[in-house]
């Protein structure tokens, strides 16, 4: 299982939101590239980035910060937030990103999703952010009538290989991850399931590994010191 330390971006800064609330934000660093380099020094091979302003409003307002993190390290960087057309996908991939994550567009624009998967294959991932079992979009500001289960089935049919699933109620709350959710998704769907939201202890890391997840995204727990990134990488092997 891979460990993906997370950098969420607003205004070029590394931030964390509490349960997706933009009004409840903590800034952890003014230098995302230096933060990415520190993750690499501790043994990380991957980096998960989200442009939170892009997710909410569309566009790529934090592109330069993502590019700086790519250029400063040898990390495989996946980036999501505001990816709504092929131009943005190509811009990130040309900048050196390993994988681009579609969120809102994966729900609202299936033609775009199919085109992106057809063109770029497994370099396209989908982020399914769940609130009460239903997919939330536009930076978690809107909750749809699409269930996580029905979306996963459709994604598998389209050919998506990687599904990043976040339980919004656990994100940034430091109260553990939704182990049952990731176990059920891993057992039911032939995709790589990446667990996100609430991975706050080494026990959580082990639990999602045992549930069959292909990866775990860790955010706040690294910044607060509740999880030692090097130890998480070790136990995930």
C-alpha cells in the first residue's frame, strides 16, 4: 500500500480544513515546495495535492505552487481541484504531474471523464467525496443525489483505475477513518481504492491496508505530529 502525504492549497499556502469548511482553516506552511521536499526526505514516493480554491470555484489558481512542488522533488504528484476540461488535464500532465484527479467533473460531465480516460488511461483518477453516503461536489459545497456506490460502479464501467474516496465527516477531524467503507469498496470494485479522510493513527494505516486499500492519504495527522510519516510508510509495506 502506498502512503500519500497531502498538501491542500489556498492562496499558495499549505492548509487544512475541518470537515471541508472553508471558514475553518488552519495554515501549516507558506512554502508548499519545501513541505513536499520534507515529505520526500522522510521517505514518501507520492504526493497528493488539492487546489481547494480550484475545487470550489474552478480554474487553477494554485498551479504555480503545484508546479513548484513537482520541480523541487522526485515525488509522483497527483493533483485535483478545479479540473473541469481537457486543457487543465494536459496543463498539469505537461507540468510533470503523475496523475490528475477529476472530482466535480466526474459526476457532472461524463463525456469529459470518458474522453480523459480514453486519452490518458490510468493517469486519470476520480475523487469521490462522500457526505452521508452521497457524492459532494464543488469543493464539498453541494451534495448530489448520486451515491458513492452507484458512482463507483459507473467509474469501473468507464475504465477508471483509481478511486480516491473521502468520508467528509472524518476529514480533518482526527477521529479515525471509515474502515468499513474502504473495506466494502475494495471488496466490491476492481479498482485501486485510495482511503482519504480521518487517517489519524498508525492503527488507521494498518486498518485500511488490511481492508484492501491500495493507498492512504494522510494530511492533518502529519502536520500535527500524530503520525510520523516515516513510520506510516514502514507499516504500509
